[in-house]
C-alpha cells in the first residue's frame, strides 16, 4: 500500500512536469491524481494482458502518466470554471 502511494506521487509529479504551464495543484491533489492515474493505467494494461493491475510494468507506468496528465487537464478546467463563476 505504501508503494502504491509512493508510485502515485511519482506518477503525479511526472505528469505535472510533462503538462505545460503552471498548475495550481497542491501536493495532496497531485498525489490523488497520480493514484487515480495509476489505477487507470494499471487497469488498461491489465485489460491488454500486460500484467496485474497492481504490478509495476512499463506499459502500465506509461499509461498511468498519460492518464494523470489528462486528469490534471480536467482538474485545471474544473478549477478554472469555479473561479470564473465567482
């Protein structure tokens, strides 16, 4: 479980580095988006028969980072909408 949290933090940090521009996300948001991205990436890799969902493999890691980048974009969009409506 601790390894899963550390992997989520690393994946979230990599996603923030890859995503252009400044993200207004804290450490907790980065961790949560990284964890969700790693579950999505692991699930897709598992469906492609490239290992177990909780197994660290190259395809799952790459898909997790891609999913996290997309999730950061969604989070930015949602937080931007909230700021505009105030």
